[in-house]
C-alpha cells in the first residue's frame, strides 16, 4: 500500500523566484511609510521621463558660457526635495539627487552677492558637506563646477579634498576657471590623486588638475586653441584615447605625437578668433599642420570642423584641408579601417556632416 503524502502546513512560506522577491521588496517599499498607494507606485522609467523635462545642465552641447540661469537648478532642487519626504522616497530619489555635483547655476534673485562670490561659496559649502558625508558622496558620478576667484585659498583645497572622497566620480567638467586661480590649481592638485576620473572637460587655465588624473581617457578643451592643455596632458595622461576641441598648430601636432594611445581626435580647422589674441590675429589651422597629424601612431578617427566654401577670406580652402586630412589619416600607423568626419560650419552652426571611410 503506497504511503500517504505528508500534509503541507498552511503556514509554510512559499518559495519565491528572484523576480518575485524583487517585486515583494518593491511593494513593501511602497507601503513602508503609508498605507495608501502613492507616487512611488509609478514605474521608474516614468520618473526618468518626468525629470528629463526640467532644464538640464548636461543637455547643453557643448556646455557654453560662464554662468547658467537659475532655471537650470530646478532639477536638483526637485530631486533633493523628494528625497526628504520619507524613508521610502529617500531610497528612490537620493542617488538621483546626488549623482551630479553642480556649482555653475547663478541665482540672480540674490542681488547681494556677485556671481563669482555666490558660486565660490556654493562650491565650498557642497565640497565640505560631501567630504564629511560618505553615504551621500558615493552617489556622485559627474561634477560640473565653476572655479571662480572667490577665496581660492580655501575653496580649492576643499574642492580637491572632496574629489578624493568621491569613489564613483567618472566625469569632471570645469565650465570656467579664472586665470587668477591657475597657479593655485597647480599647487593644490600637485599631491592629489584622482584615479577614478575617466572624462575631463576644462579650459586651459584649469590644466593643473590633469596632473591628478592619470587614468583619464577623454579630454575636451573648452577655450582657446588648446595648446597649453596639450602640453599638460602629454605627460600627465598617458592613457588618453580621445581629445576634443583643439585648434592645432605645428607645435601642438608635434606634442600630440607623444600621446601613444590617442585614437580619436576632434579639431577645429575653421578660421577662428580667440580672446588671447589681438583682433587682427585670427587663428587658422594650416595644411602643413593637418599633414603632421600622420605622426599620431594610433589615430583611427579624425573629426574636423571646416568653414563652408562661401567664406571668401580663407587662406586655406576647406577642400584642401579635407584632402590633407584624408591623406594624413591614411598614413598613420593604426590599422584600417579609419574614419574621417567633416562638419561643414557656418556662423550659426553645423550645416552638414560628411563621413569618409578609409579602407
């Protein structure tokens, strides 16, 4: 006679799959602070869509100007307010509120402070707060700051100390750095190590920070022709793979040849006026300089901004520059295939983009 199966106790908890366990945890989180079905019942993807409707500092491509209006601070203020509602809200919104460290938004309603004073105080306050709050500092991924002339002897050390305590920071954007703090940046960051940073965008006046970023892979120049920045990264960033925003001359091209890992380069070959030069000295990349790019051993992608042909004051026609770039890219030691991207520009922006494959 077959044995009878033992009765299953009704109090024995069911075995849940990982997906079911995650769902149960989510439901318990929703009702942890209230018995009503509230805002947290919405899908996470819908939250991201709603937050994306606010003006975003990172949505400005390229990020231009020294100051941003107060509306660009709405996103951070909303997320920080939501993270303070309850424990359940904090679990969802805290990491979103602090994934970015931003000290570039100027509140024009506070007329008692100059912009450089307001941004300097904000950067010092946020830096000291994050340095002493590791549970919040671990959420920071991107830092976008303005290094003004305000109290640089206290602000810069606080900022450097803060960066050391951001273990997951991967992108540093310096929108503006006053020329008066350039020497202070060099001395402050001389003994600082920031191996976690992979992407850097900065003006040449902030190039002293590069000495701390030995693992950086991508650098974007935010002003002038990029010559001082290239001089700094040549020895400080041996693993550099992508360089953007420079207007090379013969000296810059020779210095770039020593960056062995550089595989992607974006240059401005337009006739351009930079503030360090007098109004009579317009800068234009020569055909010879473009040809010298063949010495970049690992270069496989070259992006070049050129003027439309309607401009009559060009010393070197754009078509000749494109042909020189095509030949230089073909002669680099990097293996095929290679890519040349030409962006035809007018005074109002890019007119068209042309992609030339070299096989």
